């Protein structure tokens, strides 16, 4: 187990086990029939629980799989909060994203390989479902806001008055989704794609010509 991972208590382990069963059931059904043609009732039945139990854990069928993307979120936010302010923010964001996607186990105890596979599945499903894509877009905006708040606080600026934190956060989210899109397109071995995405962004920032 990697440093910083804490063992959850019994109740938390039980909650996670039920949510994992629901998520796996949802992924199986969505892979067979697509996101839009599967109901919450069917997901609950596939997982062997009631519809009421489903809604105790997830408010919607989007959330049952979109929440898997939050597996990297805790690591990214924690790393941003703790990263020494000894580099440019471009380098800090780059280091944070690459490090968060390189760990074997996240701070929440989730395995990186599983999260990458699940995130890729979400991305593929969203391409064929406007409803799921809308949910993914809304989450992306929320993550960008969270990153901007951290950057602004650490810079000592007002996030609503200084444009830099929101611009940089949006760029970071875009680089993250570019990485995910490449993973989906190339399949198989995907080591290094996060580095490639940030290198491409660096080339654009430092070498683009208008």
C-alpha cells in the first residue's frame, strides 16, 4: 500500500463494496446496450440490490459511473495544495497531473489501472450519449473551479478578479481530457500519454505562432 493511504473503517468498506457492485453492474449493462438504454432499476437488479439502495448511494445513473473519475481528484487537489511554490504554475500543474496518474494506488486506496480503464469506458459511453456527456461536462466545470480556487488561494489573489487561476485550471482540465481521449484512441499500452499531452501543451504555449 502506498504512503498516505489510510485503511477505511468497516462501515466505509461496506459502503464502498455496495458502490463498487453497482458501478460494475452499470458498466456491464452500459457496455452491452449503451448508457441511454439502461435504467436504474436494471442496474440495481443486476447488482442484486433494490432501487432504493441504489438511490441511497447515487442520485442518478450518471453518478454511478461518473464518480469513478473522482478517484484521481483527491490526489490532484491534495498535490496542488502541497506542491512547493518553486516553479511556474504551468510546471506545478504539469507535475501534479503526471504524478497523480502515475501512482499505483491513489490516496483513496483505488488502483490506478482500474481507474484508467473505467475512465476510458466513461469517455467512450459519453460520445454516444448527450445526457452522459452533459454530466461529464458539468463535472469538468466543477473540477476547474476547484483547481482555480486552490491556485488563487496559493497565489494570494482573488479568483474572481485575477483571470489567471481560472484560465490555468481550464487548460489543465483540457489537458487531462486530451490524455483520456488519446488513451481511448490508442488502446493497449498507454504509459506516457499524460507526459505527451503536457509536452504538446508546452510546445503550443512556448512555440505557437499566430
